[in-house]
C-alpha cells in the first residue's frame, strides 16, 4: 500500500526539483550576465530547489530503506545484484549520485548565504546547482535509457 504512494510522490517531486533547478541556473546566468543584484526571486528559487531536493531525498530514502522490492531483493543477493547493471543502478549508482548532489546543494546554499556580494551569490548558485543538476539528471532513469527506465510521472492509482 505505501510503496505505490511513496513511489508516486517521489516521481512527481522529481519535476519540482528539475523546474527549480533550471530556474536557479537561468537566474544565475542572467544575474552574472546582467551584473544585477541578488533578488528576492533568486532566493526563492534557491529555497525551492533546496527544499524540493531535500523532500526528494527523504522520499528516496524511505523507498530505499523500507519499501523498494528491488533494493530488498538486491540486498538478499548482493553479488548477483552487482553483476546486473539495472539492479546495481538502483542499489548503488542512483542513491550515491543523489546523495552527492544533495551535498552539493547544501554546500551551495551555505556559500550563497555567506557571500556578501551579488556576483559571488550568482556564481555559487550557477556552480553548485549546475553540478548538482547534472548529477541529478544523469541519475534519473529516463525512458529510453538502459537503467531500468521509469515513466515520466507515476500516479498511485
């Protein structure tokens, strides 16, 4: 009962992460190119990205630790799981890349908060959110990839 619901929330929340991430990167590029001040809208975008990534990670950890039949099955035969690229993706690669991305998001937000000048804030947003987004986008099992692709969105019913 809980697995389809949490998996659906995890699937839908990914779009908030992507939308906020693209928004932050675009705002950072425009801020650097236009040499403009750090605006309230810039901060809202960073906050939205920060919280959507954190919610996404919590949902992913709930799936990983408690609910995922793929992970539970893989842990019962770790050697076999590591030889199967699709299972290894879910057991190791997806989670590792997302945790690294989460770390980059937290470091980026701290750098943005500490930066005194707008150019440094925009630069930190571009670098840290940009790299985190790259890791996130590479780690999503998109349709047409070999990594056990999932639908673009999933509803619990």
